C-alpha cells in the first residue's frame, strides 16, 4: 500500500528534528566549558540553563572579546582588568591606617609592583605580601561582578537545584555551584537564581560550607546594563559597584604607571 503523502511529510519532519541539534545544543557549542569544569558531575539541565544565561548576557564570543573591565568594588577598591593579558590595576585605601595604595601586577606570573602613599615598596617581603593581598582582592571582587560568566569555570560542578522564588517574589530556575581545587575558598557553595522573566542571574545565596543548611546571606543581582557587547549588573541590594565600564582600548600607562588616571580624558 502506498504511504499517504501527509505521513511522508510527518516522517521527514520527525527525522529532521532528530538530525538537527536543538537550540540548547547550539548554546552549548557556543559556550564551551573551561578546562577543568566538572562536566561529568554536572547536570545537563544546569549546563543548558547556564548556556542560556551566557547567550542572554551577550554571548561567549562577546565576553571573550571584551578586553578591559573597570569597576569599583562597592565604592572601595578600583579594579582595571585586562582580560586578554591578565594584567590588573588595583587602587584602594588601607582600612587600618587609611594609607592609599596602588598595585600593578600580572595574574599569570604573580609578579608586579606596589606603592603605598606614592612610595614604591621595594622590600621583597612587604612587596610579596602586597601582591598576595592584591591577587586575593581581585579573586574576591571579580567574582562579585563576573560570576554569571563563570558558571562553567575550572573546578566548578553545576547542578540544577529545581525551581525557586527569589526574595523579591519572582520565580526562577536555581543552579547550585560547588568547587574543587580552585580559588581561596573551595569549600563555599552558591545557589544562583536565573529569573524566569529576564533570563539573567538576579540573586545568589552564599553558603560558607557546602554542607551548611542555611545560607550566610542572600543578595540580589539587579540593574543589568549593557557595557560594550556584554551585560553587567552593579546592584547588590544595600550596596552597589560603581564606575563600571568596558573599554576596547586603554593607554598602557593605566597598567604600568601608578600615577592617578584622568578617566575623563579616556571615556
């Protein structure tokens, strides 16, 4: 018996659907995991959600192409990060003696220079301590601005923790991040809320120990704004990052000279 034409069409469509990768696979291909990401231990659904978040924020190519990122961590420490070379500039004021300082260093080599109250630190032990503190500050502060871009980072295990409701009452998909062998505090755990209405990370819950039953805090990620080709959030509820900006080009002196920067001449 000859197969009816409409059956042939349906079979062809079904075959095409099987052979053609779904949109989720497209997102995954466009957002490969970092080397050392726990792919085997992570959930496929969590990975798919993370890939959608990356696409909503501008996409992996846009994040990789972003060269310079500047922000002031809750108005306290100014960071300039050259994502391509790993060089950073940190400006701040010592909390104990209120002495201003500048650190210029490489995240890759861990080498650099530092100044306190406009005087360069030449003592090897003191310089090593300043560079160590600078790297620690960058690790902490960069996570507070770039975490949603690092959901598939080295050492991360990503799980889907189900559906949840954020503190502001909106519904979200919840991702659980745990860590192994990376950072200064691999024992931490985060629950990251991806809002249904925006598709963006809009809250995180922090657990000092992955085994803790209750989070130490719950903080919003609000006020997503476009900077260059990507989106960044600066509002953390009671406090906000300031001076958030992305640059395609910066004078090399920004990362080599401790002198104050006239940002008005650059922006």
